[in-house]
């Protein structure tokens, strides 16, 4: 429970590879928060060959953004399932149009976003570590061969299932994604700063940033 009784409506904002997925996993280990990751949802849809997955596959592989109408209905569906819980978005919204759609969605629940955390990691550091990233698709768990390698190489710690290197994590596609972030997503920093809900935490690694988020959430939640 939160101290105020108002549920957490949170969102992690950050460049691709900034560690949104890693922070989300760690947050879930300590707090009663349900995470909704747009990238994980899309990758699961691709793995299951759903209609959304079939459309999204090529778009993601070339480093583009999936159309807003698809993303908005995907997220709207997820949020409808968890509207009484504390929740945290990872990867959505990704442009101002999506942010406005989310605002409209939340009007129905009478509870706007109340915590946006920006993960501020130098982009040269992000580029250096991206080729070392592996993911477990069903859970979205993220590993980095240097910073948090799996216990057994190539397999997920919890399930023992195989890890994969994302096809969009190659250097060329990754640069396109970073460029998209800088042009299309980063204006959200201003959008949420103006609403007074933005906090920015800086650091070169997720280990440096996590304690700052933990500290923030400890002040919001009754432990
Ligand atoms: P990371 O996983 O490193 O935190 P990322 O932002 O690059 O960063 P995901 O969030 O997993 O990766 O998204 C992967 C891809 O899925 C994006 O490059 C994009 O094509 C698509 N995608 C995810 N969320 C959205 C969204 N809100 N709008 C449009 N496309 C999206
Ligand atoms: Mg992610």
C-alpha cells in the first residue's frame, strides 16, 4: 500500500538500453507493483504469432515504432486488468500522442500518472553495453554478460529456458532506435516535467540508479 492510499501510477522513461527492464524487475522484487512493459508485450505477441505480433515483428526488427493505435489499445487492455493495483509502465508512452492518449485513458479511472522516473545514462555507455544484452522472452528478464550474467550461461536463472539476443540489439538498428528516442520520445521529459511528476536519476549502471529509485519508492510505500 502507498502512504496516501492513492495507487502508484508510474512510468519509466529512458533511452533504449538505459535499463528500464532491469529496474522494473528489481522494483518488483521489493514493492507490490505490477509492471506493464510494452516491449515485452510485443515480443510475447511475436512469439505467439498473434495479429499484433505479425504486424510488429518487421517494424521492431528495423528499429521503428509500432503505430500508436496498436500500442494504445494493447496498453489499454492491460491497464483494464490491473486498475486497482499499483502499476508501472515501461516503454509506453513513447511519444506525445501516446502520452495524451494515456492521459485520456486515466481520466476514466480518475487517477493520473503520479510518478515518472527518467533513467539518465550516457549514450556512449548504452551503446557499449548493448551487444552484451540477453533476454528471456516469456518473462522479459534481462541479463548483461558483464553486469548481471545468468548463473548458467545462455539460460534464464528462474526457468532454465533459453535466453536470446534481440534481433534489434545489433549496433546499426540500435543507433536508429537511439536516434528515434532522442527525436520522438525525449520530448516527454518536458511533457512530464510540466506536470510536476518527473524525477531524473543519473548513473552509468543500473546498480547506481536502483538505490535512488528504491529510496523514492520507500518514501511512497508503507513497508
Ligand atoms: P529497452 O528494452 O532497452 O529498455 P527499448 O525501448 O529499445 O529499450 P523495448 O521497450 O523493449 O525496447 O521496445 C522494443 C521495440 O518495440 C521498440 O523499438 C519499438 O519498435 C516497439 N515498441 C515498444 N514500445 C512501443 C511504443 N510505446 N510505441 C511504439 N513502439 C513501441
Ligand atoms: Mg525494455
